[in-house]
């Protein structure tokens, strides 16, 4: 009986060790595979879902590319599965290549409710391409628990209709930085100590194509349907926790360690402001309502 018991114990011990070894092996493989998956291989439905537009959103290339369409009947858009409290958010985008006057193509963060009354006071960080006929304006805007109106506009050096370009928003407790192909084009610092509003609410990501006649003019619908293409659906962001919102300011997240532009980025940023920025809200008569304009 004693030898039988010893044998049984040995078998059980071996089985447990083997099982643990298998779990470690599987975990190692899982981590390795995830580290080897490049950003452009992340599929759309892993991080996003369709918000509106019906058949006007088309997912292709095994989920690695999305086409948003707009015609006289409807636009279209998609939205992230999660809400975030900080992050380094980017997407590759190619805007419509026809005469797209009146058409707006976007990628942005917003705290507006997904459904229900949106109200006017909210947080939002916007990339908005205003279409045209051979000339396109990139409009950026920031809402900070208010109505926004912090537009800065740019004529970029490249043609945003000809190929994909990467548009990126870095948002942490220190600043917001807008990038176009890794070139910083706008910086908005957290100057709440000086009475400047700053986005701190949880936000999700949205991308849309739509039109606004009052803002950007009439659309020539004979040019439609208008198509915008998106890819690279990876997200680097801290998922917002209602019970612990400060977690998203943790330095364990690499983007929270980026407190200033590098010297090389400062040079590029100053060049963009001098050569590509065509409008800033701080040029308006009511800029006195925005304390950051005085600081800058």
C-alpha cells in the first residue's frame, strides 16, 4: 500500500509539473505572438465597431482596412470599443481624392455620450480634413469641458488624398500633441494652474465622414460617393477606470513619460507654425477668452 501511494503521489506531482510547464509554454508563446504582431496587422473589429452608415462602411483586407463612404443619403463612421484616460492614438488615413468641397473626414477623441443628448460642454481632440478641389485644409480643435472653438488650421506639405499618412494624438497629464507623419504640428499644454481648461474626462475614439454646408460649403454630389480609407487599428491607450481615474497618469505607460518635445521635434514644430499653419484661434478678437493665448 505504501509503495502504491508513493507511485500515485509521484504521478500526481509529475502531472502537476507538466501541466504548469504547458501553461508557462502557452503563455510564453502567446506573449511572443502578440509582440510580433505589427500594428498594421491589428484587425478593425479588435478595437472598433461601426457607429452608423449601414453599407457605407466596408471592411476589407481581412479586417486590416476600412472604407468610409458618404453620398447624398448618409455618411458613415466607426467608434472604439473602450474609453481612455490617456494615450498615444494614431491611425493611417487617406481622404477622398475627388472634388470634395463640403466633405469632412475625421479622426478624434471625444467624451460625448455614444447615445443620448450630447450637450455642449465636453472634452474633444480633433483631426478634421476639410475637403476641396486640389486644396485641402487640416483643421484641429480642442474642447476642454466647454464649447471648443480652439481651431488651428494647416496646409500640409503632402497631398493627403494621394496616399496613406499617419495622424497621431498624444494625450497625457502634461500636454496634447498633434502629429502628422511623426511631425508635431500642434501642442496644447496643461496650464490649469493659469486658469486654462484642459481635457481630463474619459474619451473614446471616433472616425467619420460627413458634411456641413453651413461650415464648409455645398457638396457637389455628382462627384460622389466620397471615400476615405483607414488602416492601422492598433491603440496605445490606458483604459479608463471609474474607480481609479488617476491610474491613467501612471508613468508605467510610456506616453506619460513624454513631457516635452525633443529638440528635433521643436525645430520641426516651429517650421510648421511658420510655414504651414494658416489660422489660429488666438488670432481672433475674442482670444482674450482663452488664457492660453496670453501665455503663448
